[in-house]
C-alpha cells in the first residue's frame, strides 16, 4: 500500500477518496460509520459517506469490522505498510453474484494523528479465483479417482474381477449404485451389480437391453444420447433392485473395448441426490473407457487362455496305461520350470480292440531338435503324423520313411530322433521290435540286474532324403524291463563341479541295481538320478518310458495253461 508524507512529517495511507483506485475501498470508524469511500466502492455497495455499515454493507463485512474493532490488528509498522501483500484477509463473502475478499488495514483518518482510528477495507473480487480453485480441486479429485481406477482395473486379467472393480468404484465415487452388463451368449448376459452397501452381486440373466433407453446402443459400442436425462422410473426390475427403489437419475454409458464393445455401465442415483451434471457424465465416460479397456483385455486373455489350454491338451504326453497286459510307466520333465511341453515326447497306441494275437501295440519315444514351444509345435505335428501312419505300424522302416518325407517337405529345419517299439504278449513273455532312428538305443534291464543294449540303429529323421534303419527283436521274461529314454538323461550336466555329463555308463551302472523293479519305480529312479546330478543347473527335456513283462499272468493269457512257475 502506498504511503504519503504529511505536513507534520508523519506518514499515512493515501486517502482512497482522493483517486479512482481499481479496487473498492472504504474507511469505517470504530462506531461502524463509513467516513470515506472511493468510486469503485460506491458503485459496488451503493452507499455514501456517513452510511451505517450494518445497514448498507453485507452482513459478513459488518461482522468482520466489529470483530476487528473489538480485537484490533497488531500494530502495522512502516515496513509492513510498504507492502500491500502483508495485509491479511479478515473476511470473505458474496456481494450480489460475485465473491469478494476483504482486507483490513489501520486508518488514521484523513486529518492525521489525533483523529479516532478506524479501518480501511479493501475489497478484492475473487470470483474467478474461487472458480479456478474449485475447478482445480475437482480436477485433482477426478485425476485421483481415474488413477485409482486404472490401478485397480489393470491389476487383474480376470473378467469377473474387472466387472466387480468397475461397479464398486462407480457406486463409491459416481453414483449410489451401478451395473455392468457384459456381452453374453444369446439373451443371457453376465451382470454385476453394486448397491449402496458396497456388496457386489454377479449373475447371468436373460434380459432385453431394449428395455433400457440407450442400453442396446451402448452394448453395440455406440455412445447413447446425453443419458443424464434418462427417466429412471421406467427401469426394469433387474435394474431397479430392492435396495434402490427411489431413483431420481440414471446414466447409461458404453464400455469401449479393443475394437469390439466390452459392454455397458449403468449409474443410478436416488432422490435427494443431485442429478448427473455434464461434467460428471464426462468423468463417467472417461472411467468407462478405462473399465472397457480392462474388461476387453481380460476377455481376450480368457479366450487366448482357453485356446491355449485346448491346444496344450493335444501336446501334453498321454496318460500311461497297460498295453495288452504289459506293464508300462512313463514320465516327462520339460527343460523349463514353468513349461509344460517341449521337444521330448512319447506316445502310446494300444492294439485295436478285438484284434488277433499277432496284433502289436506301438510305443513311440522321440526327441525334436531344440526345446520350448517351437519344438513342442513340431512335436505335435510328428505325433499327428504317426497317428495317421498307425495302419503301417508293423513296418517300422516304411513308417520312418514316410515321416522323414513329411518333415523334409515342411518349412521347419528341425529334425527328430525317435524309437519305435512294437509290443506283443507271447505267453509269459513280451516280444519287442525296437527300431532306433538316430536315437539313443534302448536298454534292457533284466530281472537279475543284467543290463543290455538293444542292437538297433538308424538315421536322423528330417535331414536326409534316404534313411537307413535296423530293427532289433527282444524278448522280455517276467520282471524284465525295456527302458526308452531321451538324451536329456544321459547328457545332463552336473556332478560335484557341475561340468560333467551323467553319461551312458553311469546310467547302466545304476540300472544294474534296479533289476526286477516295477516300471513306475524304475522311471522315478531314473528321473531322480538325473535330477540329483543336475541339481539347480539347467537341463534339457527328459523323457523316460519303461515297458515291463509282468510277473503275474492270468491263465487266459497263456491258453488256459498256467506258466511253469509263478514269481511274486
């Protein structure tokens, strides 16, 4: 505030009546009488000098003056008076439709010292400032709400959970109750409802979206007309719940998804609450955009997970079972801890029901070059091809030649090694025909502990135009086992220093102590040995299949004549 020098050397405030100041100002004596005021104050308050403040000014200004007079401001020194910003706001209130803030400073009067002290009130129009403050506060509140919504909605890829979060947030911040209607099948729609109590109800209801104005359009992804004007009294019973009968306002908003609509959001307010404003409807649309994106992502994830699960079932190894009264066990361990499939595989193809005694079952164990999902995809193709070639299974070489041609004609550059084992019961023995195509040769573990290597071999499949193969015939006596395994067992690196392969010799030495072991125990033993050798290190896919001639036989299995001896 500017100062002027008096004739007597004192410094005092410039009299506001002497100039057309930009802000309304009026001087009021301790008794509440207006002694002076400038033109701006006259125009604003419509008063003249000598007016009583209580009758001519707004009540809030008169009250502030009396309060200030009864408890005067602290003495304002020269330094304070030289800075108008140091005057403190004493009161604020409306004048007409505008908002004002009143700052009071001591007044020595126009005649200088000796006159009764009063107060000069400066009035500042803060209408626009308050409006901007409210808008800033509202924007901060909206931003915080949308940030919380985004955080909660993106924390899950479960569609029902996304719908639950959407209605809970909407009922808490935007309305008294909210519904989310997701696309359904036929006339049945998944619906989530949250009422004033905050509890969420999930249902699948047969409803007609056309019963609610704008809902059918919103379900198709089209924003309805300004929906704050919708009449809630026409709402059907599935919207007008028992805990929300006295409706006053309803909003319908589309939930936009990724290229396809994710559903619709319905907001409901009871009587006594203000109707939805244009700004609130805009916030509802911004919120709906986030909710729709989250629900759409959750739906896509669910669809992809379902497809993946369906395809994965075709890639997973089959469950083991007896093959014509031949005992069999198998186990597969992929290279990655979180993986379910890889490049190693096995398949079991029992002989056709009702087939003759010469009919053989087929066991296949293979190893596709590489590991992970790409190898698993090729594994699935190979298994399907072998399934189609089952009518030719009695001719191992022909099956391998056809499979080789199939792989060479594909775009894949991967190759596969495998073992074909045709299995047939002959009395108390099991006859095996074994053909290895570039694969580790099977081991025969006799009941007495002897370990033999099957005399079979052949070319890799998927590399050369012409392949060679050699088939070995093996007879298993009761308790004997034929072990098929992939190189993930013998080439597992580990040991004391972690840099040594498990190896064929070490495997054969361990199997010498496993004679007569049931196939389930033998398979488990081999996997345990390899796992202990690897420890926490990396390893390739591991697959093991054990084919065992059982120790016990039914009489019907040997033509009505029991075997010469039975072993327990």
